[in-house]
C-alpha cells in the first residue's frame, strides 16, 4: 500500500489525508479478509468441494465476471461466514461516543448463532441476512450512515478474487502440511489480523487450457 501512495506522490499527484486513509483502510482489510477466506476454505474440505463444484458449473471458461456472482450463492455464503468469524473491523466506534461494539464477540455469541465457533456457510443459504447492517447480530461493514463506504466494492472484489483462484488454480500448502493444522489464531487491532501469515501455493489448472 505504501508503495502505491509513494508512486502517486512522486508523479505529482496530490493526496489528501482522507484519500490516504481510504486507500490504506480499503486495501488492507480487503487483503486480510481474502486471506481468512482462503484459509477457511482450505481447512474445510467439504465447503471447498462445494465451492469448486458451484464455480466450475456456473462459470463458462476461466474468467469470472461480476454478473456471474449472482449464480454463486454458496461461495457468497462462505464469504459471509468468513466475515462472521473474522470481521475485518472487530470493534465499531459510535460517533461522539466512548463505548465500542465488539463485533467479534457478537458474531460468536451462542445466543445469536447456532454452533458459533464452527464454519457453517449453510447458515446463510436462504437467509435474508445481508451486509447492510440491518441485523444487529451481523455487522461486517458496520451500520447506519457511517458504515463502511467500500462495502459494495469490497464484497464484489473478494468474491471475484476467490472465485478466480478456485477456477484457475489448484491450491497446495507448502511442505504437505495438513490443512487442519493451519494456525487460525487472530490478532485483534483496528483490523483483524491472522497471527501467522497464510502460505499457499497456487498451481495453474492446466485442464482449462488443453483446448
């Protein structure tokens, strides 16, 4: 992110503090959420199989377009479940208030969610729960007039990225590590960081290019 800002400044482009914050905040949380998404799919073999089957059946070729996303409900359910377990912004701060909303804790509250510590995308299939912050128990992008302004772009971009990785590459963990051994410990800050960075090898799926 820093290199992008430095490049823009070196070319004479003038960035306001607000623009810098939007650039940094938007790119960092998008990258972190994509990392969590990939990690959850690797750890959950059945979910990964369902995502692969859905993407392969619905996508013609190897290019995923925004218009394709409406046909990938299970992929979106996995994305929603990733955001539930690993919210990009674990703490929400109200305007002119000293208290915070612990979104991370709300998302793991057994009074709101059944089996809250498990990765279960099926809980979102057929559900009316959206990203817009209308449900108190699910606020991945905040709520109200001050919810994340990048919600629409981020939700589309992450889904397009993961769908493209699924259809174009086979995924491997270095050293034949068992996916169940992936460290899913978190570091909570302004954003939700993975304590140990995820290392994945993406090998091009040659089956797509035989013809």
